[in-house]
C-alpha cells in the first residue's frame, strides 16, 4: 500500500491530470444531470446576473432594429385579426371564449447571452421557474423558430439553439406538406439542413419550411427557413436540402417561450403505445 | 502566495471577462472561436507547482464553461493544455537557470521562444476543444478546420496582447 501511495505521489502531476480530465468528461457526458444539480443553480445565478447587467448596457445599441421588428410583427398580427372578423360576420351568434381548449400560451423573454460560433450553441433567457418556464418548451422569435428550453433555474433558462448538434426538429415543406428533419451541420450559422424529404416530390428554391406540430413542443406552421440548395446523391431516396434560417440567430433579442398546455396528455398517450 | 500570484489572479479575472463578453461573440465564417483566455495558462510563472498549474487551468476552463453552458468542454481542453506545458517548455528550451523572476513571456524569453511555445500549446488546446466538442471521428474534417482557423486567430490575439501589455524589465 505504501508503495502504491509513493508511486502515485511521485507521479502526482500525471494522476492529477487524469483525475481532472475524468471530471471534465463526466461533466460533459452527464450534462443533464449536472444541469439539475445545486452547483449548476449557483453558477447560473452568477452568470445570469452578469449577463443581465451586460445585456442591459448593450440593449441600447439595438433599440431601433428591435422596435422595427416588433412593429412588423404587430402589423402581421393585426392583419390576421382583421381577417378573422370579416370571415365571421355571417354568424348570427358568436361565443367569445378565448380560453376554451387554448393549447399554446406565450411568455415573452429577452436573450441575455447567445453564441453562434460553437458546434453546440446555447442561449440564455431572463425567465425561469418563477415565471413558469419548464424544460422542453419551445422558443421562437418574431421571425421564426429559435430552439427548445433544456435547463431552467430560479430566474433564468438555457435554450438549445437550432445551431446545436443535438437539435432535431420536425419540419415540413409547407407547400407540399412533406415532413422532414431539421438539423444543423456546423459551419455557417445562417444555413441549416433538412433531411428525409422523399426524392419523388418536386421542391423549388425558396419553398418555406415550417414546423410540423408533431413534436408536442412547437405549434404548427411556425417558419423555420427558406430552401436554398437542393441536393440528392444518385441512388439515394431522400433529398439533402440546405436552407436559410428565417430567424437571424446571431442577433436575437426579444423572443417568446411557448407552453403547450396539452403536452403532458399527448406524451402520456404516446407512452401508453410504447408500453403495450 | 496571494502576493506571488496576485498578477495571475487579476489576469484570470480580466481574461474571463474579455472572453465571455467580447470574444465569444466574434463570429467569422462560423469556424473561428478564438480562445484568448489560454494566455493565463501560458503566462503562469515557470516555478508554478504542477498541481496548481492543473487546478488553476481547470478552474479557468470551468469558468468559461459556466458562461457558455458547455460544462466540462473548456475545462477538459485547458487541463490537457496545462498537462503539455512542462513538455512544451522543455521543447522550446527551458531557461538555463531559473532565477526566480524569469517569466514565460516575450519580454523575458524573446519572440521566437514565445512563438514556438504558444504555437504548440494553443494548437493542442484548440484540437482538444474541437475534438471534445464534436465528440465523433466522422467530423474530423470539421475538427481540423476549426483547430487551424481558431488556433491561428488565437495566436495572433495572444501576440498582440503580449506586446500591448509587455512590461519593460529593469
């Protein structure tokens, strides 16, 4: 025993190196476990406060652009509202129940930290458990899909951006109603990839890719991007489509967190099938 | 000890702030992610004991990780770099005799020495970083591209920082 200890002591530099690398790799591999730990809550508190302060200062530089974006969104929403009213004027009786069977609720949030230059990018938002945020909620910007909430602390939440190798979103070509999988293959933060669209359909440049609504996370029909480049390997049955993200993920500021009120019910139903 | 390493502690804090609030937002072509914070590991005094070298490298990596939600990534790469440091010092040519006040910077060791020492360590760090980040060999082309582009950019920043903050020796 003494010899072993003496050996370890003699090579303590090497053993300490191995120990620290093992700690680092365990942290990486058990990310979700770490994210639920007390330590993570403490570091989120420190980093969140620092980012809030910093973002409070830098937000002034983008006021003009942010206002423009919000105004455009308001205009779009107004347009939808007017259309609803016109189409319902033949009704003699109208029940206005805005809460009945309401599936999606929206909470606004501000991006306080964001990156696009890593292989796995995450976004920090200024809303957390206290504001009713939970894991697996959807995050969108006025222009389109942004990502999914993966970790929440008291006052902050981390969002897995579309620009992440673990991000997989169910999308579809809106015009053709064809389903596929949206991923990001690294490199250019403005361009994503859509897989699994069968080779027999005819796709055009500029086609809109939207969410399918099948994931229980995103509502249906939210814009993801626009087709830019259509590739197919000879003998392959599926396209590889490169598209431009409709949301500029590099300059996010105001976003919405979406809660699906029926998600638990839907998940439960799916679990029943798997268990059978 | 706080006195001996006072400058290093200050450098730790400044580099983390710079890295997290400014450099992490630099985005050139999606591949370049400069890691200026490794300057901290490069500039630790020659006589820093091995355990302190490893532990402080782990801590600066962990700090960067906490801000970027990349648990363990930068910590792992930094510890790898710190582990190679004694070897890189020997490779670049250890100072003949530690006089207790020679520091591993351009001012004391000269540009050529510092460049070689930095090149080896920064590339090792960038490679470990890109490798751990991708975590699969299928993306080896992407890993190498990131290593070269990010490494080159980091080295340029380090040399600039060295010249900007070089203190004249009496």
